C-alpha cells in the first residue's frame, strides 16, 4: 500500500499528471510536488514519480530521466503502467500514449517529425483541458482527497485503467467464440469476423471484435464484422475500417433486413441463421 505520492515541483506536464492519476485511482493518497529524500526513495510505501533518477518498480520509483538519450521513448506514465501489468494493452488501445511518450522524451520538434507534421501543428493539439488542468496541478505543492484537482485526477486515472482492462476482458471473451468466415464468390474471397450471441452477452461485442481484427493482424483481409444486435434478437453487420468492398444499403429490400444506413456502412437483420448471414454479406458486395 502507498502512503504518499511524490512528483517534481515546478511546471507540470501530461506525463507525471497522468502517472499520478493512475496511482491515485488505486491508492487514494495525497500527492506532494517536491524533491524526494533518500529515505523516501528507499521506502516502497512512497511512490516517486518523474523525479529521483531511479526506476525501481519494487520500490515504486518511476523516473525515466536517467535512461540513455537514444533509449526508446519511455515516460513515467509508461513505467507506472508497466508496474500495473497493462502497459502493452494501453499502448495498443490508447493511440495517444506513444505520442505522449515521444513528446515527454524527445520534445515537440522530434515528435512533430515522427508524426510527419510541422512544428506549429503540435500547439494546435492542446485545449483548455490540457492547459487548465496542468496549470492547476502545478499551482499547488500538495493535492489531497476531496480537493477538485485531486478528485479529477482520480476520475481520469480510474477511467483510463477501466478502459484498458475492460477492453482486454471483452476481447478475451470474444476470442473464445469468434469465427473467421471465408466466403467465395466468382473466385474472389471475402473474409468476415463473426461473434455469436452468448449468455451472458458480451458488452459492445462489435467494438471488441474490431480490436481483435487488429490484434490478429488481419486488417488487410477482413472487410466486415457480424455481431449480436444490442437492440434485437438478430445481428448487426458493418464494414470493417469502412471497407469499400461492401455496401449494405443494397440490402434494404431484403425481407429480413430491417435497417440499412444510406451510406452503406451498416445494416441490421432479424436473421440468426449463419448460412443466411453469409448470403447477406455476399449480396452486399459493392
């Protein structure tokens, strides 16, 4: 159990703000913005974040500034997420994380080059949310439970951890029942991913199935997802990555299809027969 969290004084950055937020979500303790003592660095009940020049996860010291200049971009948030065992999933599910690592370790110029944008574009990514929260965090040397900034940090940290862990859990559920359909028509293959209805049902099976396609490295093969309709007994069908191979608007006259979007990217059917679902996919070929 943690007793306190210490991070550096002075200007605040997204890196240590989020690292402290994730810690506070699990350990609702006070945050002190000052340099740590040697005794505190040696105390595993004190988390030292982004200061101290030590990375010692067993002692809850999470600094990266002592890493080699050419090391892979790694920030204090990365180290905290590694300690929690969710770093790899967070990096996969949260596209902003790698950018945050680059920005904190390499600065705006190198990050802009890495992203393939000009330096001026980096400032356009900020909003009052970034500026006001970081300014408020930097404005006090201590943050305690019940205070607005601390409570917002706890909410952000809890939401981040819940998003990553819940998505992983849903993907693991999908992985147990998913099917890859190889359809054939006129010598041209169509590949779709299917998840059947389960009891209990899988929350947002469509979203989890989409992430599974990426995890399996099948982004260039899969053109459609078929999943239980959350509003009925049938199934939803949608294009994966908005593939132009399918146009579901062409199914609007099918008797068992009760909804098609006029842009063609999604359809809903009362059908539960797998053979018929495959037939509908083939009928939707653009």
